[in-house]
């Protein structure tokens, strides 16, 4: 299922990936070690590598899904800087020293307790002054708007054991509990997603 998802969703995520790269100032060309958690199609990490020739991308996902991401990286001309970390995000060794860690369209699958477990692991992998960039549907505190983010909660109710569409206040609590003292919410125009930038 996730292989099919990766094959079909990449092109739909490109506008958000480009906007994320701009928000992170990827074109400045700083030397970056980037971890892309649950990379799927890989377009978020690939776009960072495409805009920043000094970025090395370490993509984590199931091995068969990473085959799709690696193909996309090859077609984008960044295959030499695209490295695979196959396995479960909760079990695989991420390594350390990452300047940027991407968590795109993933946290909504899990409960707050599970998310905090993952975020503590993420924090341990982050370099000093590094940033975690989370892309997801984030409803307003009334949980009724914007409509796409609010209705996404129903999809999680029907398709996951404990997932949800979390508000920024809920995400901020989870990140703070995991050791992130600074969290900033930004909209990603036109995609329905939001960006949360988190630092220790």
C-alpha cells in the first residue's frame, strides 16, 4: 500500500516541498545533513538536495518504499547525495548530527504518547542549532477550520488505530515534552498543509 502511495503522491507534494525549501533557505547552500523520516516518495528531501548542492539526504522508510524515493532522486539528479535508512522510524538507528530533520505527513498516524517517543529520538539525532520541519494538516483550535485540515481527523479515525489531526497547541505540547523549546507555525500556501519549525 505504501509503495503505491509513494508512487502516486509525489507530484502532488511538489508545491509544498518547494515552499518548504524556500522557508528553510535551502538555496543559501549551507552544508546540511538532512534526515527525511518516513520519506515515502522522497520529494521533500529531494527538493532540498536539488536546491542545495551541499545537502546530503538520509531517507528513512520501508525498503520497498525507499526504492521509489531513490528512483525519484535519480531522476532529479541527486542520487549521489541520497542515502537509505530502511526500517521502522521507531526502530531504525537514525544516527546523529542532523542539521535538518523532516517529518512530513507522518505524525498524524499516531497517538500523542507515541509521537513523543519518536520526537525524543528525533531530538537525540539533531545537531546543535538544528531544526525539525514538520509538515502536516493542522486545524485551528476550534478543530472546524480550515476545512481540509479539520476533516482529515475523520480519515485518521477511520484508517488508523490512534491517529488524529492535531492542533498547533497539541503539537507544541508534544514537542515541548520531547525537549523542543521553540516551535513556530507557518502556513504552506495552496497545499492545505502547515509547517511547524521546532528547535531545542
